[in-house]
């Protein structure tokens, strides 16, 4: 028997052994391969320049250094981030992650049962990155200041609009909570992301919006928008000059936005753990923490289990809020 025949016999015996062992053996063979083997795609469900996009680009380079492969930010804006989240849920290449807002992971399916993915069954939690309160902002066309903005909205008699980065985002639900507590109504106008919300405010098409602190203070410092109040229990180190809604006489609206990394449910646990470990190390770096703080974020950096708990608790809370307000889409 020549060498080629012996080699062919060995390959046939190996194939037969693996086939007899079933799919588990094939999976183990894939698991044993180094990961990642090629560039990692980080999908963001919002446009360039949005807060989630900025955070994704902040972590992409250091994450690439930890993983040994490039991390490419892929913007898939639309539907309050649901288009991007669905793309992550459907990914089968083993090299796709998603940077998502809490609305994608807690609100979307409750508010709209037709949402094509289920965050609890189609996505795997990786890491909670950072949190922040929202800032109620008024457009330059609003002459009122401070608490008087709330009264002006009431007096507008439903003629005002408010913008959000999409149906099912925390900014959307937060404005509905504010209206219910304050006793006025405004028309919801959804946009692909907050940069588009801000442009609409500057054009006078939208009077109010809840924005992340980084974007809100940037616009307020430039004299373009008014930062009215925070959705936190008290003042925040992220925006110490901005009062809380409670200080303006509007209690009961306390909300945080947060960004997290999630993966397709089928991604192996070892790969998820590697990404989570890398992100934890990145978020401990002073330069990264300072950069995120300047963007208006408090670093969290939880493990997959911590993110899973946050998703569960926030889902329960937001379900109660949505049911109380009678909100429904689809």
C-alpha cells in the first residue's frame, strides 16, 4: 500500500469516527479553532454621529487589540435600533456582535409584538458598557426657560412635537411618561437617530426631546438648545448644572439609558466570555473611562450575567410602564 492510499484510509477513518460521534464532535472541532479567525463586525442600529455609534467607535480599536483582529463598525440605522438588533440576531458567521441601547433589549418586543427578533431568546448578553440619565431639551423656538417649559408645553394644547431616535427607545417611553405626569400631550416624531432629532429641533420642526447628556450639553454649551432637566432622581456628575425633573416639580420620572454589547444566541459561550473579558479590561483603562465620561456616560462594565439581570429587571419595569400608559405599536 503506497503512502497516498494510507493517507486516504486515515482520512476516511477520521471522518467515520466524527460522524459516529454526531454533531457534538463536529462542534467541538470548530470550538477548538482559534477565535476570532477574521475581522469582527460590530453592528450599530443607529447612524454615524449618534451616541451609540460614538461609543462603538470608542471601544472598537482597543477591542481589536485584545482580540487580535480588526473590529469593523457597521451602521444599520432604523426602527429605533431594531434593524441592527435583528441583523445581529440573524447573524450566523460567528464573527458578529451588536452595540445596542436598552430599548432594543427590553422595550421593543413589549411595545411591538411584531418585532422580528426576541431579545430574550435570539440574543446573548455580553456586557453592559455604560449608563446615563436623559436630558429634557427644548428647541431654540421655545421662549420659556426652566420649569416654565413644562407649563408652555401644557398651554400649547397638543400643538408641539417631540422627537426621539425611534419608536420603542427609552427617549420615546420617557417622553410619554413625562406627558402623563405633567398633563399635556405632544406629537411623537421618530427619527433614525439623535443627530436627526437635533437638526429638526434647530429647524423649529420639533420643540422637545430627551437626549443623552453628551449631545445635550454640547448643544446647550453652543447656545443652540436649552437643557431643561434630567430624568434622574437628583443631579448628576455628568451634568451638574442641570436640575432634575423632580426639582422642577415633576416627580416620578426616573430613567436611564444604557448601551450594551450583545451577540447572536448561537455564539459559543467561550467566544462571548472572551469578548466580555476584553471589554471589562478596556473599560478599566483611565483613558477610555475619561473619554466616555466626556461623551456623557458613566462606565458600568458588567459581565454577561450582570447584563442579563439588568435586562430582566428593566424588562419587567418597562412592561409595567407601557401597560400603565396604554402604549402599543403594531
